[in-house]
């Protein structure tokens, strides 16, 4: 089955700086790569996703890049704000989602 | 648009007892998923329904877990008997794209504690 690895497990950034989270996957058949944000005690929220026919996608301060050859994808958050503090999960899917272990992002004011 | 609804939000039971969780997906979403999220980990798929049929239950511990979606809308997930290692948040998700894992929206989850 699919194996998704996510790094780093924790990330602390100064407000206004950028944050980058990287994920690798094992199944070359995977064609869908969403990112979820989960605040403490709340539901995972879909914040951005990318499909394998696209190399990059951007939505305001967040962007995702995909390298299918290397089987890795990344989340970029620019101009970080305190409300960006949360756990972020990457996932990969061919027919079902497999999630990474999560990255706890802390934005220091 | 109302989101995915789940109940109860919290449940505490003793090991060997039974428990049931309920999920109501976003209106019109044909695909429904149940996930288990253990503290500090990402969600793990337990079962996927397309309308009222099971698409994937390969990771469902069938000796103790069961799920149904009789009318293709609401779903229930049951654990009987519960074990200590079942302590987790049980998340329900739904999506509108039939047959694929795309754009899944999660409910608030049920936090289960087994003592």
C-alpha cells in the first residue's frame, strides 16, 4: 500500500516568515495530493490539493508543488500569521487517502 | 452548505463494552468514509461507502468493528467489544466525486476513550 512520509514533525517560525513542509510517497500510481490543517480538538480542514497533471498550485499565501518523478510534494506558507499555528497533514491517493504523520507548526509572534 | 455532522462528540466506555457512532454527510455527497485518528497520528481509513455499498473495508478490524449505510445517506460505525487500543478520534468524511478519494470534508469527530 501507499506509504507517506512527512517532514519535519515540528516547525517553529517567526511571524511573517515562510514555512515549508515536505512529503514523499511510495506508490507511483498516486494522482491526488491534498493538504489538511487541523487545529487542536477540531476537524481536519482541506486547505489545498493538487492532482498529478499539475506541477504547482497557489491559493493566496499557500502553495503546493509536486514532483512526480521524485515522488515528493511540498506545502509552502508565506507571510505566516499566528492563526497558521496548527497541525498540517499531507496525504496521497490513487484510490484511497494515506496520510502523513503530521507537522506541528507554531508561529511565534 | 451544512457540514458533516457526527454524534456523539465524546464517549467514555469500559473495555469489552460496545459503542456506536453516527454520521450524516454533506447533502448530496455519495461517498462516505470512516477514519480512525490515534493521538499524534494522521487519520487512517477504516471503511469507504459509495452510496450504500462498501468500496473498501480492507483496514476495518471486522472481528469487532462494523459499519453500515443502509439508505445511502447516514452511517453508523459500531465497535463490539471495545479494546483499550480503540481509544482514538473517529472521523467521518464525505465527498461528492463518485468513486475517487477527492475533496473529502471531515466532520468534527467522536473522541472515544476506552478504560
